[in-house]
C-alpha cells in the first residue's frame, strides 16, 4: 500500500509540475511581445511540431531542469506549433524542429538555437542571451544619464547594428564621432570608441547603399583615425569597394591595388582581386 501511495503521489506531483510548466509558456506571440516590452525582458519563442520527438524530449527532460527553469524565468516565454504558424517559420527562416528564437524587449532578433539542446548547451546559451540583455539595459541607463557620451553612444551603435537597426546605429556612431573633438581631456576608452565609431559609420552607410556619403566617411576615417597599418589597409579596401559601386573606377582601382598588396589571404583579398579584374575588363 505504501508503494502504491508513493507512486500515486509521485504521479500527481509530475502532473502538477507538467501543468505548471505549460502555464509558464504562452501561446500568444502578440501578447508575449507586449509583455516583453512592458517588463523590459528578452523573449524566447520555442517553435515545435507535434510529431517532433526531440521537441517532446526537451519539453519533458530539459525545460524542467531546475537550472534551466531558473534561467528561463528571466525571459518572457512563448511556445508555438510551427506548422500552424507558417508566417513565423518564414519570418525567422525556421528549417527544422525544435528551433528556439530569441528576441530582445523591442522584438528584434538577437539569437537562435536549432535542434535538440541538452541542459548544458542550453544553459550556456541562455546565459549569453541574458548577459546581452543586461549589457543593453546598462547602455540605455548610461545614455539616459549622459546622452552625449562618446563611449556609450559607440556601445549603443554596436548593439543596434547587431540587431539590424541601421538608422539608430548610424545616429549613435555619428554622435560619438562628432562629440569626440569637443572633449577637453578624452579618456583612452573615448579615443578608441570615437575611432571605431568613424569606421563603423562608414560600414553602416555602405549597408544603406549611400555610397557617396560612405566614400566621404572612409576618407574622413583615413584622415583622422587610423592608428595601425591594418586599419588603413581595410579602410582603403572598403573605400575601393565603395568607389566601385559608384562606378568611379579610377580611385577604386587605386584603393584596391593598395589593399591587394597588403591584405592577408582570404575572402577580402579575393574580393579585391575580383573587383580589380572587373575594372580591367571594363577599361
């Protein structure tokens, strides 16, 4: 009788735990996004399929792990059947199950995990996502106290570039660059942040297809901010690429020739050689 009672109690405990676990995961992405924004928390979307063995295994073995629960409690959580939400599958390029999508509190993609994850791997990644969220919160708090900080505008630009917010990243990199000359006694961190902001601003302008502005920004960077030869090499390479897309082939050729002689072997050097070949074919 004691054994039977123990088993029954155990089953009830497991049943209650399973119910509680399900209740912690919403089935409404819209509501979860609102909740993430309101609570300023990152969000997990667990995308599964009803037939997926590894999805069931994660839900029954991995998510109930106390260490995992402690971490996931710091997120807003939503679980959705991917086959019933094809728009979600397309939006986040989901190619298999299970897939975990991580969004920041503004609903922007910050990470993903595909396939079965054991508790160790999942714990490591959840910590990475939480560290990013804490860093972003710190950046926002610092900027609130000092909106013109060179260093924190640079850090904000990096975070926004990583999440694809190009216009916001551009604003912060530009602010860091423009504010730096006004500092009477800049710290070493401000100096490096200003130089890196100038480089990154040119990259953003290229990403936005604003090639004339990008070429001018690369020239600005080369004139004021280069501290190492490798930085000059890459800046001239990217300026050469920019000139090429502007169809301004003479300065493009000069920059690309300079870069080819100094770039290490790899994708960038191959790209520079290819553009030079195309320019030669067009001459």
